[in-house]
C-alpha cells in the first residue's frame, strides 16, 4: 500500500481501494450478523494527548455512536464509544482510511484496532 502526502491537510493518506484491500481480512463479507454492535449514527472524535510512551503530543481518535444495537443481547444502546474493534464494515474502513496511526494491533491473540504514536509507534490505551 503506497501512501501519499496531502499538502493542504498536512497528512499522509492512501487511496480507498488500497485500504480496503489491506483491511479486507478484518472487514468480513458484508453480512451484518457477524458484527456484535451496529450503529447508523457513528462519528469519529479526535483529541490531542501525550503519548503513553514517548510523551510527544499526538492525536488520538475514538468512534462514538449516538445510538445502536447489540446483536447478541438485542439491547438498544445510546451514546457509547467503541473499543477493541476487531472487524468493521466497508463504510467505517473508508472513513478511517486517512487515519494511518489508527491501525490493527497484532500483539495479542486476536488483533484489534488501536491508536498508535506516529513518533515512536507505541500503541495507546483506549
């Protein structure tokens, strides 16, 4: 996957097809039943924090949902954030494509998406 620099936003990015191809093993086959939580009202919230390892100021993100549903329990959910994301649909993958430091953490038995420091590469806490 080749990254490109955007002078206007001062960020690196990769094209949508490259991201989808790279993340395809975590995206699933489009069957929503495989996802535990589903929300049509989600957005990305960003904040500036100090890296837990090198203490540099970095941007971290979270995915906040106004409402949603837990497929396992049938429970309706309101105002929550997602963590330990191990799979996602194509729409969320496309939204996250410019966030190259929000990537799969493979240090555990099952990988999940997490913020990483652009300076030292350390995974950040939820």
